[in-house]
């Protein structure tokens, strides 16, 4: 049984205090950063945010109850630091946590953050009338009650290792006094959600759709003023954004075109920053016949064929060919930046002789023309590839390598929506897919577990292995991080041995950042997590950095 | 005349309805829906809820009848991608596209007309040969490529002009009036130049041919015989009679400008109807796709109608 009380670690408290109490001296604050995301936000109202730009803006405006640490440990609460909640207390049965709110926390309209806001936020997130995309992630939360104006008690359905993470990471509190008067079925489309009232270190100024979102520092914030004066988000396509960065019109570009990354090495204006993320790419092999859905696939239902194809491709050479020295090899159904990653797993080795022997043993024998066939059926299949240039280059390289083995792979190049339709309908032989993990291994369950096969689940490959499910269950229900990692590794090895996919590479993103900007430490799940601590030294400021907090003309 | 205009307006309504119908069914036949392709995949229950909330779970004919009824009442629907009414999204984007296309149209016809006249007046000379070659080059260049080349040259290499957005996203609001105007104009130059270069060639070629048809006419010979200067003969007498075909071209070129704006807006991050349409297509934002198709069709139809009326006004033979 879990102890009833949790003391926030002294070091964590000290760190929090140092952030809160340190008042920057003259010249320490100032500057404007222009971010150039690849698309405008769809929503910046936390319960309806579902895209990256929306999350980026939301996280500058709203604080969570507690913030996850750089190690992204999702088990328990040890890795979390106080935010809106200055402390928290576990119930003796661990089925509830009482969050004591920081009395200094204020919404940007000056009203205090109260326990009623937490209760209201839970209602908005979980009520089907609002249809929040985050609702399923709060499935273990039962209710929120108000003990007093500064104490909200979150009740859980069951005690799990990640119950604290569920509430602290996924639930972003919103003010009841601003949104509470609007019926939930109308809240999503209400214009009031487009100028949100937050509580974090930046305040909302304006959102000109498709053009810019402007935020300015909240000078009286309970966590201290942001070091920057202003952030402006201006959506742009990657090519234009790259030009804007190199000419100083933009300060930060996400997804800088990989093939132009060398420009940043010689630029005097901007520099490249390679940041990890949780996404990895693989070639999925459908074990079911796409025509009859439930019948075994004539080629890929045989594990020997899948393993042979895995052994026929030189993953490391392809990585160098496509990404030069900036690529990262994939080691299994996870990204190497995930807290539970393991690079010691045994992937099928690159061995074309063994691959040929495996295909021979599976009955796929080479004919006079060098192409393999079995019972008159040629070893030929189609690979669905979405528009990513890297995936297409990988597809061509694999096509060549399969050819030397006597296997014909045809390329079916489609747009993202068509690829999604192929996945949803399980209508493909092979498909270049990508998954992005959560910091928690429970996300892997949705992508490779039997649970994820249900309609709308992410396991589009319909991969199912009871041993994998069991091991992953053990991992996600383990309260000991070391045990969790051990179980997860064994689960991943099971997938690798089954070879439902060829794990190719981790997605590497190059970001371009203006040289006058000093970035604060980034976090793998959200590089923007510490944006309020980015700074521009006084000596490097340009015109737009010096306009201060003066409001623009109306 | 009134009957003619009434008939053309009725024809326009029918054409718009047909175009809308095609857009409505084609976009829904494409894979996915507004909730199917997100960076954070929506859970099936939420997706179903949203489909029901926005009426996408109803049979297609029912959706269509409801959509047409709503459009007839001026309600173009809701944009899931923009999280605002389609009316608001169009109201923000359309003026930007009209500004871009209007400037480009004016420049293309203004410059194209002058070049075409000068080519005809100096037929076979070095000016005619050089400008014909240069204009043919621009005419054969794809619009997105020309836009990229202009951006690389004037924004990246020489750093004379900004490479995207409609104004400086920060400083514009702090500039005095005249500087704000210059800022807006600087941001307009490259996208407008891209559109202008591509269409100016066609205008010049048409104007040259029209002038060559008019120049051998008796009235031109008579004007010369009266002792008028060559400049007066060309610009005052011949040009006036060679303008009628240009009004037809004006109508024909409108779809080119609207279509070109889609690519040019994309390249220069110009948040107009073209950007709105491509974003909506990628995100299967059904109502926005249909609305941009309607707006495009209406602009082209009205433009053609205006060109026809202009043609009627300046050519008395057609009125008869």
C-alpha cells in the first residue's frame, strides 16, 4: 500500500523557489522570438488542442498542476516539479491525490486559480458533449472534488504507476469564471476559446488566423517573468521558413529541410540544433490478406519471409545514404530517445546469404529469371509510401536490395490521407509507417498491443502476440522503473523476433535557430517546454527585440 | 441588354451550383475526413462524436441537401481545421487574394499591353525579337518555380525583399502610417511579381497580334496621311481599336490568376484563398473546400461577366 503522504523533494522545491524568487536585473529580460511552425494552430484552447502548434502555444499560456522532469519518468511523482500545485498529498489507499494550489497563481485577468477551476477543467475534458481528444487519456480519473478553495482532490478508478502522470501531464486547467457560462456543446465552437485566458509566464495578445499568434510576457506571473518579452508564431512552409531564418525574418524554424541543413553550418545568422523526438519509421508487413481481411497474407503470414526481408536490407548503409552522419538507427518498436529504449536488443542481422536460405526454406525459390516464386505465385508485393522524401528514398533503396534477393517490390506512392485510409482499412501488403511514442510505455500498447487492434486503434498492422501483451502489461503496471524497463525490453524483443516490420530509423529533426538566441534546456517530448527561459543577450538585440511590452497601435 | 445580363446571371447560378455539387461529392470521395489525419490521432469515440456533431455521419444526399440549404441562407458551415466559421475564414483570406491578384492583374495587363503595342510597332526589330524570347521564357515557366527563383534571388541572395507573410509580423504594428504602407508593399512585390511575369507574356502576345491586325487598316493609313505623328497613330488610334480582344482575354485570364495564386500563396506563405484551399484539401476540411470552390467560381464568373459587358460597351458591333 502506498504511503499516504508525499514530500516534494527538497532539491525540487529549491529549484522551484529559485525560479520563482529570482527577479531578473535590468537588461536581463527583453527580446522577441519569431517562431515559424509549419502550420497554423487549429485550436489553442487546451481541451480541444490536437496539433503541435496548438500544443506549443497552449504550453506557453497554461501551467499544469505539476511538470514532468527532463528524464520523463512517468511512474509515480518523483520526477515532477510543482506548478499550479505547490504540493500534493496521496490518500492512504492511493486512490486520490489532494493538490494544494499555489495561492500566488493567478489567471491573466487577475482572478486567483482555485480548486473549482480544476474540477471544471476535468468536467470539460471528460464530458462527451465537449468531445475532447484528450478524454481517453483521462480514463483512469474518476472525479475531482473541492476540499477548499485551494485544494482539489483528484479521485482515480484504480491505483496505477502512472496515475499521477495521467492527471499532471494530460489535464491542463482552464478558468471556470471565463468558460463556465457556456454550454459544453457550444464551447468548442465559441469564439471565446480563441483568445484564451491562461496562467503561465506568457499572456495571449492576439491570433490573426493563418498569419500570427502573439504572446507577451506576464510581468506579474507567480513563477517569475519570462526572459523574453514576446513570442510570435508565424506559420510558413518549410522552404519559405528556411529562407526567412537565413535572412533574419524568423528566429526559429522547426523541421528545417534536412537536405539544406548544411546551409546553417556556414550561416552567420542561424545555426542548426538537432533535437531528439519520440518518432521512428518502419516498413510494416501485413500478416493478413488485404483482400479478404482475415485470411493469412500469402507472403507475409510466414515469419521466415518477414525475417528474410529484414535480413536482406543493410539498415546502416541506408541510414548513411539518406541522412549522412545525422541519421539515427532504429532498434525496435520505440524511439531511442524514449525513457524505456534499449539498444541491446537482437535485431535480425544484415545477412543476404541467410536471407536467401530462409526464403528457400519457406518454399520461395528463384526461377530462371532470378525472381522467386512459390506454387506459381511470384514473390511480389506493393509498398504504400506517403510523401516524406526520406521514406521514398528508403523505399527505393529497399526495392533495389530486395531485387537482388529475387523479390519484386512495387512502390505505391500516395498522399498522407490516402496512406491513412490504407492503414484504417488494413488495405496494403507493406506500408512505410511511423509511430510517435508517449514518454510512457503504455503508448506502445496502443501501437503494437492487441488492445490497439480495435476499430480506431493505432495497431493498423493487427499485430498480436500474447507474450508481448503480457510482458507489456507487466511493464506498465510496474512501480519500479528498473523492472518496468526490463519487462519492456523483453516485450520489444518479442516483437523483433516476430518481425512484423523492418525497423529503419528514428526521425531526426533539424531545427534552425537564430544565433542571437540562447536556448534553455529542451525536453524530448516538447522542445518548447522551457521557452520562457530562452533569452537574447542585451548586446545581440535587434530592433524587434527592443520594442518592449508597449502595446501596438490598435 | 437587361435580358442579356439576367440570362448571364442565371447561367452563373447554374454553373456555380454544378461546380459546388462536384466539389461536394469529390472531396467526400477522397480518403479520410476532417478528423482522420491529425498529429495526435483522435480516439474513435471522439471522432464519432465529432462526426455526429458536424453531421458527417448522415447519408451523403442528406448532407448535400442540408449543405445547399445552408449555403442558400449564407451559412457556409464550420471549419474544423480553423476552428471558426467558414464565412470568417473566407472573409479574412479573400481580400488578401484579391489584393494580390488585383495588383498582378493590373500590372500584367498594363505592362503586357505596352510591350505588345511596342512589339507590333517595331515588328521584326530587335525589341520585338528580344522581348518575344524573354516573355516566351516566362510564359513556359511553371508558376511555383518562378516564385521560388524570385524568392531565392531577391530574398535569400540579395536580401532586398521579405520572403513571406503579408507584413512584418512584429514591427508592422509599430510603424508610422507611411512606413507601414511601404512594409505592406515590400511584402507584396515578390508574390505579385511572380503572378505578373507569368501572365504578362500572354497579354503581350495577344496585344501584339491585335495591333498587327489593326495597323494595316484604312483608318490607320488615313491618320498617317493626315500628318499625325507615329506615336499618336499607334497609341491614340490603332490601340483603341485593338483593345476589344483584350477584354475577352481579361475574362480568360481570371482563372489563371486564381489558380496561380494557389501556388504563389503557398510559396510566399501568403494567407489568402489559395493557402486556405490547399490547407483545407490536405485536412479534408469539407466545408472550406466547397466554399473556396464556390468563391473561385463566383469570382471567375463575375469577372467574365464584367469582361463581356466591357466588351459590349467598347464594341458597338456586338450590341447589334
